[in-house]
C-alpha cells in the first residue's frame, strides 16, 4: 500500500499522539544519564516529576532552549536525584514536539527509577526509533536524514562519521529533490501538451526532452556508483588474501593488521583455517581473510581449510593475490590468475628483498595492478596501500558529496534509473507522449519513495525499528 505523507501521518499518529519517554543515553553506567520526554504533555509530565531548586521557577513558564536546575521526586515525595531539566518548545526540537530532557546522574538503577515516575506521571514508553520517527512525521527530516542519524550513531571512522553528518544535513535529500523537480517539471509540460493540445503551449522540443532525460540518467548513474564506495568506507569490502603456500600471505595479513593475526612459519600448510579480521586502509575498510594455500593436501584438516579458501576466493569482492618473486611461477600461480580474472584484484609480488627469478611483464596480460612488496622488511607497503585505495576508488572520497548509504536507497534509485531509461527509449523510438510520461511518473514515484515523501508504512517501520530506544 503506497500512502502519501499526510495519510502516513494519520496512520502513525493514531497511536503516537501520546507523550513518550525513554532513557536516551547508553544503557550503561556513566557520568550523566538523560531521560527524553516528547509530546503534547511533555512539559506537564516533567513538571510532575521535576521541581526547580528555585521554587518560583516552573517548567511551564520557561521558554524553549532554557534549562532549570533542581531535583526529581517520586510520587510519594521521596527525592530521587539531582537533575537539570532542558526544555525545547515545539516545533524547535528534535521531534518537532515539546521536549523535556532530564539529565540525571548516570547510574542505571536510578535512571530506571526516575523513568518509572515519568511513566506514572502520564508518559508511555517510546518504541525503538520513535523520537526520530516523530521527527520524520513532523517533517523535521526526510527518510535519508533519518537513516543518516542511524549511520552517525554507528560510524566507526572519521570519513563515515563526516559522510553521515553531511547526509543528516540533507546533502542526498537536496540532490534527489533536484533530480525529481526536473522530472516533475518535464512531466507537467508533457501533460499540458497532451491534455490541452489546442492551447497555446510552447512547442515541444523532443531533442531538448531527450537531452534532459540523458542528463538525469547520468545523475542517477553517478549516485548509484557512489553506493559501492560508501559501502567500502562504512561497512568494508570482503577481501581475500590468496596465493600458493609460503608466498607470504600470513605475513601480509599481519603487516596489514599491524599485529600477529596469522601464524607465520616456513612449514607448508601452517594456515589451516580462514583467519578473519577488519583493517582500515586510508578511507577503505578491508574485511580480510587470510586463507590456506589453494593446493591439494593429504591432511584432512588442512584440506577443509583449503576448501574454505576456495569458497572465500569465490565470495570475496576484492583479492590480494600474492606471488613469490624468488621462486619460478608454477601451475598453481597461473590457476589463481585465471580464477581472479574477472575480480577486482591487486597482484602482490612478495619477497622483493630476495633476487627475483621472473619479471612482472609476464603478468601484464592479466590487466591487474602489480605492486612489489617485502612483507618481511615492509618495503613497498606504502605503494600497496596507495594501490588498494586507487583500486577501490576511496582515495579521493569526499564525505560531503551526495551519496547513497543504504540498500533501500539504492533499490529506489535503481528503479528510478530504469524508468528514466525507459522514458528515454520511448522518446528515441518516437512513442506517444503519454507513454513517455508514464515512465517519467514512475521515476518520480521511486525518488519520492527514497526521500520518504511517498513512504509505505512497512518501509518506514522497517527503518525506525533498527534504531535504539531513546533515539
Ligand atoms: P603463507 O604460507 O603464504 O601464509 O606464507 P607465510 O606468511 O607463512 O610466510 C612463509 C615464509 O616466507 C616465512 O618463513 C616468512 O618469514 C617468509 N616471508 C614472508 N614474506 C617474506 C618476504 O617479504 N621476504 C622474505 N625474505 N621472506 C618472507
């Protein structure tokens, strides 16, 4: 069921007119713990629990963005804790409603006791993500900004935090608005032409329409490409270190991790299992697995490790293929080069501190970047890092550019992109303007779904249920 935003508000507000409350800080012991109350009765609920030390001061008389120092009390009159109450007046708050935040000491036992009193005073427990859901329903933010808030909370690096903050400030939303506005004005023009042919409407320039659609197609392509990079920066790319036994895979793994994750020996088959870890290389995150060499073995346990390696080689999206320059290349090396032919990969020519017995030209026909490395002396490591960032496209990552950050956003944009291509084909084949307009309309629908202006109830609920309670 597709509902427009006003219907969506009606559906959600049937059960959301109540005043909600939750602990908004992490459920752990800390210096300060915050209870957030939001809704029409937020101030009166807070007033039943909180009393300012200055007995003349009342929350209901206070302006937005002001604070009062005092105490929180149980209904029996028992003083529970010291507290600072911070007041936000609608619509100038996170949710767009009246909000009171009670900052108490951060002990969980005490916070729960205060929250119990807030419930007794008339608030109901907030569901996961309900504060942010209300911000969305009150049009404080669109869906891409709501998703960005979840990303800010889970960001693990400077680049992903900056990108999430930029999305929260509406970078993606503005870009999608630009694309959909251009399609909407094109659609309106086409509709006016087909519906009122006798009126004096500016003649249609099919060449200009085609140009406009081609431009929109490129905009969509750019945004779709941004998803792959944002995924590598935020969640990481599954990476396998592959190569025959003893070429230095585990040494490379340890070098990348900056610590010993894999056992390094010169005994063949030392790495029997798949060792996994995540490392940050510049802006990129590699979800690494060091694998057993891909050779046949009599040893049952080692053979299981080798089978796991084969699976990893197939499932990984990025390969670091390691070769030993001090030993002639053999069948196993060439088999590996064939296996990774169609994969994103870097060929690491290891043991460059020893005399090389073959030249890198031999690998030229495979069309992959090659990097000389000595995992032992670490020489060539900077060049490897540089090559990894170049190959993954994260070197010039700009966190402030509009980019897609979730699978949901990608699915919506992909659907808009396909509709734009259909509209373009309809123009190029000389089909009726009605047919062109149907395709443009469905592209606009997909874009409005992306920003949440035409959200299905299921999609919105799916997004907010992944939030923590209190956000
Ligand atoms: P794997 O079986 O591919 O994981 O190889 P390892 O990382 O276990 O290394 C096998 C042997 O090669 C060990 O004795 C390492 O010390 C040695 N080795 C690894 N990298 C280098 C290197 O760059 N130069 C030299 N001279 N020896 C290396």
